C-alpha cells in the first residue's frame, strides 16, 4: 500500500508521501514515491505515485527520459504550456503503461498493474494547481470545495484532514496536519511506513521551498506521534459526558 | 455498508451499530442490525450483523425460530451451555446460509452474499465474552490485547478507538467513545447512517442495562458531533509547531 497527500493552500502546495512498498506482507522495501522537476523561475512539477511499483517506475522513467532526449522534447513536461496539458500527457502515459502491462499478461478490465498519481505544480504566470490522475488516464483537479487529494490508504488519516484543514493555514501548520494524518495511518496499517518525504512549494517560487525526509529518528515526528495520542485523549475527555438519565427524560416527556 | 462496534470493558459489554443498508447508492433503507435474546437471571446474547441483508436476516430468523419451536430446542441459543457453543452454532448457520445462497446463484468462492457477525453476551457463572464470526463460520474471540471488534466500514472510526479505549473506563465514557468513532465514520462514508442503536450489558446482569436509539434529533449525539470538531482542532493546535529551521539545525550538526 501507500499513503500520499497533496494539498492546495493560499500560500502554495504541500505534499507528503510514505516510502513503503510491499509484495505480500513478507516482502517490504523502501522506495521514494515523490519526484519533481523544475525549470528555475519558470515551472515546478511534482508527482506522487501509488499502485503497482513497476508501473509507476516505468511512467516516471519515461517522463524523465523525455525531459532529456532532445528528439522527444515536444512532449516533455518541461515544455508543455499549461498544467492541464501536463496532466493530459501524464494521464496518457499512465494509461498506456497500465494497458500494455495488463494485455501482455492476458488481463482485461480492472487489473493488478494499476496506479494513481497526484500531480502538483505551477507554471509561471498561472496559478498553482493540483490534480489526481486515474489509471484510466483521466483526471480531476482540486477545487475550493475539495482542496486536497489522498491516494493509497486514505481512510485512517482522513477525519483529521477534513476537520483541521484550512486554506489560509501556514505551511508549518499544514506540515503538522500532514504529520498527524500520516501518524494515524502508520499506526493502523502496516503497509504504510516511515520514512516520509515532504515537499513545500511556495506560490511563484519555482523551486521547492522546503524538502525533507522524515525517518524513525526525526524528533519532530516523534513528538507529534506521542503528543497526538495525549492530545486526542484530552480532546475526548473535554467532550460533554453521556448520561443514562437522558433516557428517562425522554421516556417521561 | 455498515458500521458496528462491540467492546469488552471490566464492567461489561457495550455495543453500537448503525442502521443504513444500501443496494447501490440510489437505494438506501433503514434496518436494525442489532438483535438480542435474554433468559432473565441466566443469559443475555446480542448479535450485530454486517454484509448481505438477505443473509443476515435469514440467519437471525432461523435463530429466532429455534428459540420458539420446541422440537429444535436442542440447538437453541437459549439452551446451549457456553458462549463458545453459541458462537459455533451461529457460525455454522451463517456458513450454511452463505453457501446455500451462493451455490443456488452459481457463485463459487468469495461472493456477494457474505456477512459477518459480532456476538456478545454472558451466561450465568461465566465471564462476559465477545466474538467475531466470519462468513466461513469460524470465529475469533476478543482478548486482553484486542478488546474490541469492528465490522463493516472500520477504518475512519478506528484511530480514536485505538487511542482512547481503556478497559477500566465507565459505561458512559465508552458510549461517548463510540459516539465519536461513529461520528467520524458518518462524516466520511455515506453508506453508514443514523439512527444508531446502542446497548450496554452490565456484567452479571442478564438484561440490557441501557438501550437506546440515537436519531437525527438526539441532543447528545449532536453535541458530540459539533464539539468533537472543535476539540480536534484545539488538540491539533496544542501540538508543538513545525519549523523549517529544523533542517538547518540538522544540516549544521
């Protein structure tokens, strides 16, 4: 499994991904699931991937090759004029890779080799944008109502995102929120694991403002992990108490 | 979908279930998923069901019939000597019902007609016990390390259960905890819905100590739902703040 989150803030984009991949529960490895490309002063593009590792690595390698091989540069992510066209191009490549692998293996329809991608980035003169690209190659874009996307094991970490996300929050608060969301997921699903990769992209700054790998020894993650348990318990105890008495009130009304 | 939780406390057993059933997203209904039987002073048995509604209703109806038809009373839940034997009998009936429906419909293996059951109860002279019964008819029992079971949509409501559960908690706190866990699930999955059914079974008291249906107008659930959002946000803000500076510290170390 995997857990990746991308969120849009007023100030820019914040991304976090785990690094655990597994083939069964008895074969786990660490692979980076976050990649980025920049053209200084002009564009920054970042991808996070979930799903079949062979598929996602093939997609990333092909994208990477295109940015380097001069003959194919017309489709290079570094030359396409808009984020929308970047998403179209990545979607096309993802669909082709998934279809090719599945048909070569005699599979039809929904198969084992699928993958999903979160694309985040900005091109100069345009807004920062965030997309979720499906294995079928189509995609959706984050909006005011749905300002973040999750891929992989999305459920455990979702309640806190829904409640604490705020478009105007600082980058520091967004990182804190992601750490809490990842901590809840790590505690519940063995197939999501440390280290985590973090990237902060400031609006109109076409380089990562902040990049970090968070591993087992990270003192901040450790502090969040232990104090969140405590904070949740206090939050729980601060709620109004239940009383069996309510029944009687109701019955006698 | 469905969400049901059963938990063992020092003081007894607490159960909560939702009531939404759906066949697609355009066909939803309300069905009670919690059933119980008592023999005053001698035993109390309570079941919660998730999965195919035709299957779970068939199982419950057959169990119900057996408690009434004198000829079949040797297998009646009201006569079996231990909770373990009750679990065996329900498991057998569940497996037979699932297998019969699937084979009549030409399905093999993992099918659409499966269901799971949480069984909770106590027989005089023995401990209160909690079981989770699988569609295959086998089952597991709650233990000191795993003192609660969830069936249905288990993920959204799990992080708070893991963190706030405490075997020695009061019934009132346990109900509060379940309300929070259900609130998180209701907010995230449309196929889990109000009203909720609640049952509290006190140790050595072979009647429900407390039973309640929690609907849209319930003032306590409403208070929990709104104050939990607030409490979570406060808990979040009480955590130590992230600083980009940590990087530099690390780099210069």
